[in-house]
C-alpha cells in the first residue's frame, strides 16, 4: 500500500513539475522571434519584447491562455518599447494580455492600430490591453479613417492606457457588434486617460463609439468607467452610444468640446460622472439624449456654457417612424439626483427640432416627435447669475414630468412646470476648485420616489442613499476632495502627459540664406526675428513646428519661387505666427499653403500687422488639410488673384478645413476671386461648425472674377458673423448669402456699389446619409 501511495505522489509531483516547466519567460528581439514565441506559447507564458524601437511590425497575437494563466506580451521595461512605422497589433484567442507598449511615429497599415480579432473567424475573448500608450499614431491623410482600438468578441478590456492626438477620421475607440459572437460583450473600458483629441473639422471624430446604427438594437453591455477625458474635442460627440444596456459611470469629462450622447440604442445608464467646463467656452457639453429607457443619475455639471446640442442636458426631438440611422423619439427616460452649478441652459428639450426646414428637407428628416414619459426629478440647479429659463423648450416639453427639483436662480423668476421646479436660496460648499456643492435645500422638500428609484442606491461619491431624503448628486456635505483631475489615477503608470514648458528663444536673421537654417534649428515656440531689409527667397520655407516669424522693423520677404509654390509651406504640426512682415510674390506663387497630401496632423496660421501683395493665392488649403484656427488681423492684402481659399472639402460629408476663421481689421484691395472661400458640404445636424468672423474690415475693388458673383463664400458654415465692415466698389451681386436657420448673422456693415447681403432661411444641401 505504501508503495502505491509513493507512486501516486511521485506521479502528481512529476505532473506539477511538468506544468511548471511549461510556463516560461521568453525574451525576443525581432519580429521573427516574436512570431515563433507566439506560435509556441502555452498558458502562463510571458513573452518579453526587448527595449528599443520595433518598426514596421504587424503583431498577430494568437493563443489560448486561461483565466489563471493568461499568455502575456509585455515590454522589457514599461515605456521603453516603441512601436513605430507602419505597425499594428491584433488579438485572436482567449486570455491574452499586452502591456507596457508605446505606439508613436507611425500609423496602422489596416483599419485598426489594435484590434480584438485577427479576421472574421479568429476573434478575441477575455483579452486585455493595459498600461499602453498611443500618441499621434495617425494615417497620412485625414480622410483615411481608422480606429486606434477596435473591440470584437466578448469580455475584452482596455485599461490604464493613455491615448491622445488622433487627427484623422474615425473614433479613437469603437466597440463592434457585427456578428453574434460580439453581442452581449461586457467589454470594459476603464481607468484610461483619453488625452487631447484635436478638433477634426467634421463628423467621425468621436473618442468612443459603441456600435453603429445598424447594430443599435443589439445588447452590448459595455462598461466605460473611471476614465479621464481631457480636451477630447474631435467632434460634437465624445462618447456615442449606439447599442443597448451600456454603462457610463464615474468618468471625468474635463474641458472637452462635446457631449456623452445616446445616439442610437436604448437603456444606457449614465451615472456618477463629472462634466467640467471653464465658464467661458460654449463648446463644452454634457449629456444629449435620444431613444428609450436611459437613466441619467448622480452626475455633476460645472461651469458649462454650452447650448442646444451641447447643453448640460439636451433632450432631442425624434423623427416619427425613424429609420435606424436617424433619430428615434425619446421615451421612458429618467433624469434624477443630478447637480448643475453655474451652467447656461441647464435643461433643453426639443433640441434639433427642424420643422421650419420642411420646405428643403424630405419628410423623413423632420424631427417633430417630442419626448414622452420622461421624468426629471430630485435635481439641484444653482446659478450665480439668474437665468431667464431653467428649461428651454425648443419644442414643448409636455411629455416631461418635473418633480421636486430645487433651483437657486438668484431670485429671477422662471417657469415652474406645475410646481415641479421649486425656487430656493442655497449656498455653495467648496470641495475642490471644480467641485462646489449647493447646500441648504429646504427641509420640507423631500426626494420624489418614482418607479425603480430605489435602484439608485449611491450618490456621486459612492455614499449610500438608503434612508436618505437628499436631493441632488451628493448625500450630505462632509465630503473629501476626490481629486478627480489627479492624472496619476488614470492611464499608463509609466507615462506622463505633462509637457515641460520652456521660454522661447529668439533667433535673429540678417541674411536671406539664414532664414530656413534658423527655422530648422529652432524649437517649438521659438521666435525668428528678421532684421530690417529686403530678403529674396527662392524656395519655400518649411514650417513643421510652432514658430513666430516677426520683423524687427520693416523686413520684406520677396518670394520668387515657382508657380503654385508657397513662400511658407505649412506642414503637419506647423503652427505659424507672422508678425509685422511685408510679403511680396511674383503673381504666380502663393504666400501660404498646406501640403497637397500627407497632412497627417494639423497646421495653424496667424497673420498680424502685416502686408501681403502680388500673390496668386494668399492662402491655399488643400483637401484633407486642417487647421483649428486661422486668423488674419490688422493686415493689408492687395493685388492678389485669389484670397483665402478653404473650399476643397467637397465630399459633402460635413468636413471643412478650419474650425475658426477670423478676419479682423484687415484691408482687402483688388483681390480678384476667392476673396474668402470657406466651405462645409452635406446636411448633418450634428455637425455644428465651422466658425467665421469677418469684422472691422474694408473690401475695395474685390471679386471681379467671382463666377458666382458673391464676395464672401461660406456655404454650409454654421456660425457666421459679418459685422462692422465696409464694402466699396466690389463688382459682385452679393457680398454674402447667410443661412438664416443657422447662426448666420450680419450687422453694422456699410455697402457702397457692392451688391447686397442676403439671408436665406433654409439652404438646400446634400444629405450625408
């Protein structure tokens, strides 16, 4: 018997040793070694990528780990393994994990940087990407869409990662539900830091998209929690939920120009999130509601000045019998226990109603279905300055029930909706710079107990609501600062997004041949000081960093370069300020231009106190190029064939070449055509840019060759303000045709022999869908 027991013990010991032996750590230095290690991997194996640059690698990570023994690929040292060039990563299998990688200086050869599948038949489940970084990993062309992280399968996770700088089309992260293997997926997007995503200039710039309109009736059950969204400005939707049963909890949206949007799909829980603005920028939004069954609870909205689509709470009208890709009516929504502090237009209903545009839109596009069976209860609103309206009704809010909401509107009267909005005098308790909690709710006002309100078990800070009668996002006032903007709580542990600021260095130029050399040697933010004199320039000056070029007196740059080439070539990341310079061309070349292709990142241009003359184009911006801001101020522009050209985005998909075009206190004389040409095509109500300001300028003898007899062309631009300008002897029929249904206005302009400024309430535009 003892002999048998000994044999059994030896057998189990031998088996355990074999299992331990099969788990190994394999260090690899080449893609060939990595592929071999992946092919031979078994549960528990650790594949270690050697420190250094891995360039032009397509990693296909396949295998089957287990819950207790996943197969991992990790950096030898976190943050010292760089994935560059034309590279990507794809998963296929079970329980696979990747950590510690830094994607930079490149772009994906496919539609994904990271994909949770190899192909349609090889899907990832229970796989994880963690502690990784993706920065500026953009396609060369803005319209070459991709996704930095695309989810397929089930139970996959993106956690503790930092992602920032996406400039081309496509959401940063998307959850795909095509196929039964990807529904009810329970993916987790948690503890990440989504850093700045610059404005894109059109649609397809979401930070996170959950599904699509065509899978919007499918259950996703994705969780987005404990993330920091910082300056996520890609478009009007930061998170676009297009599936069912998703949870968006405990995130911080900090100075992000957009909203959390229940674009399609139903039954989304939006709970315990912070929406922080600066009290000035009207682009910072909150939550926009479409569809059925959403619960918006325990959220905190601070210093948000957004209106309409970017209101702190925007409840949209729907389209009767809407197709999947349009706007369904809002029904059975609960908005409860939220707190709004110093927000303009805290609640807007009937957002997007467009009945007035019925003469230019098909009946299937008219949003006339108002919200019904919707409850707004137990919320607190505090305003340092009273508002005329707490509830703005773009269409009647007659399907909304208001219960036990408390508002301190500094004594300014407002509509109380059958007593459901109660005035009170409150005080603010400071918890942190961006967290001020209203206190002093009258004791006789108790929380309304609606159906299933008992399921709202905790407040913004996680405190229990059991037996509490408190109204608003916070139970009690004895709260510790949650340090919501402590970036060490989010993203990759080894990566800091802080950029060390250095004082600009001034580089003095006294000879023409020094100019490009000094530009190339300068660092971001430096100043090129050009001494008095005339500088003959024969080749384009390359601008691929942030620079100021200024005259020390009356410096002139005389450009003799070839036809159709620019004096200043504005390249990716080239942000140029020109100050007190005189620029002269040869009538066939350009003063400023973007690249014709491969504008993988934004440029910028500001021209101040300068003179520009005798160019073919003052500024030519090519298709797929984009600048967040272009400004001409206190500048004269004379004797040029073409002026400021931003009209090559003709795909009618809502794209445009700059977010803000400002022309202030300038003098235009004898600019023959394209004096100002700024275009956005395609009807899409959720694309709500660009922005044109033309103020305090003089336009004389301009537009002689304008084929459409219009001096200022801004077709499709949503926000236009033409004010305090003088137009003299311009041989055109129209100075401008404004879009009355949008935010197009003019005031205090003087027109002498220059046609007229006309307003058309509705413009006929090509539908984008």
